C-alpha cells in the first residue's frame, strides 16, 4: 500500500449518470453493470442498496501533517472516488498507462471488473478536532467518543480514528481495490489505524425479498428503517439545516462496532433458547408475539398459558422503538477473521449504524444492558465518525469542513 503519488485535482465532471443509480438493477444469479454517482446532496453508502461486501478503514493523520495536507488529501480522495465509483481506474494513467519505470498509479486488481455498485463514504472522527489543525471550533457537539457500555471489552487497536473510508460493493475485490488505492494516495499524510472487512447476502431492491442472516443464523434487520422512507430518514438519519455546525447539514453520524460472537457456545444452545434470546423465530424471523417477519412486535402479547410471549430481556423487546424512544439505520455485515488464541472462531458482526445524533445509538445500547444476547457476544471495537455531506461536481469533501 506504499508509494503512490497523489491523484491530484478534484471534482472530475463525469456526466452521463443522471441520478443516484445508473445501469441495471441486480438480477439474482446474474451480474449487471452498476455505477453510483459519487456526487449529490448526501454521500452514497448510507441509504444505497445493501451490498454484499464491506471494507472499512480507519486512518490517523501522520505526525507533523498540516491542515493543508488534510485539505489536499480530501481533494485527492474526492477525485479518485468519483472515478472509482464509475468503475474507472484511480487515475487516468491507470495500472499500465504510466512510465514502466515508475510505480503505476493504480494497483490493477480491478482491471476488467465493472463498478459492481461500489459506494465510497468518507467521515471524520472526534480526534481530528484536537489542536493539530485548529479545528476545535468546528467540532459538532455530538461528535464525541462513545461512553463505555456494560460488558464492553474494547481493544484500543480496533477503536477510534481521525478519518474513515467505507467501501461497499457487490464484489469484494472491487471494494478492496478502492480502499487499497485510497490508502496509497494517503501515504505520507495519513496511515491506517485499523481495517475491517465484512460480507453479507442482500437482494437488489429496497424491499429485499430475503433479509440477510447473521452468523447466529437469525435474520438481521427485519425492523430496520426503509431506505426509501424520506420522512423517517429526515427524522432519524440526516443532519438538518439546524445543525450546530452548518458544514454538517446533509451529513450523518456513523457508529461502528466490532461485535465478536461466541459461536461455539451458541451452536450448543437449544433452538427454543436461541429464539427466546432473540425474540424471533429462527427460520421465518417472525416475532414471538405472533405475525410475520415484517409485522410490528406486540410487547403485550401472551402465549396459550397467559405468560408473556416474549421474554422481558429478549433482544427484540429491549431494542424496540417503543422502549428506546428512537430509531437508527443499521447496515450490519458478518465477519470472520481466522481463529482466536484459544482456537475459537474470531467471527461476528460488523455493526454499522447511521443516525443524525450518536446519542440515538447510546440510548439503544444502554437499553440492551440486560439483553439475553450479551451472554454470546463481546463488543471489542468501537468508533464514531461524522459522515461528511455530499459534494457537487467541482467540489471537494473538505470544502465545507475546512472553509
């Protein structure tokens, strides 16, 4: 990931895209050319269709970096991302167009592949607003590190960061290629703090015919916000014009949590107990209170014996909006990173949520303090980032933030 010169320039006018999504929708069992326009009111990768692959990278600005370095980095990333999102190489010279005596500007592993629905999303962390870049007065009040929650076993090497890049695509090689080349562009100005990959299976429509399953075997996201519900997105996800920092209008906040699942213990748990813990049936995903997967949970429902149909500490109950008083947009991914030192799978959930204020996540997480699921999960990584608003053609990601 070393040795790439900056891509240079910002705001490439691509044209010919027209709207957030160009090309054919995914047809199950087929590959189709898909390309999202990088430009717009909001960044892609928040409400765009659920992808199959994730690469999430947190970076820190290097010691001695200046605000001009930050400005130029965000400009270079804007230019590169606008090309990558269209399935182009990161720079015009590409993998083979430059001098054979110099390192190629593009690493080349995506040659011959289409854009695969690639979205690139950029954000900034609380630490960027310390005294290094004279940005303290521009930090939004909501952008602070998350508190320590009951049961957290956080590993510092998997937490925080000055900057974040989220790459999502239908092809894991396309997503990794994008992040790899953005990291190369950042060399000498920013360095990787941590990187996490993830995967899922998603259908190509807003009403997904099959909700993706997590590694516990349960459907994950049955009651999630709909990405085509503008009213709820405005209420719960997008930062409005009333933001305390005007540059955040049109942005959102990302909470990223690495949740390790003790799948070996879970796999030895009776099905009835698994369903009691979650509060849903395993196959259909229906709430234990009755109905079908997408039906709202009836917290007052009882079974044939008159007992509550759902345990008081079931995950679904404690996370329900009527209990927490708020909602978030979840975009979870599964991960498997080999085995632990004791020979267990290092596997679990890359929990990503978008909300107009991280306090929404904090409220929900505190409600889950007595969650029955806590016996089988461990939160080991945590970060919060302000996702920058979208940019128009000719603009850079850093324009509004840095003035």
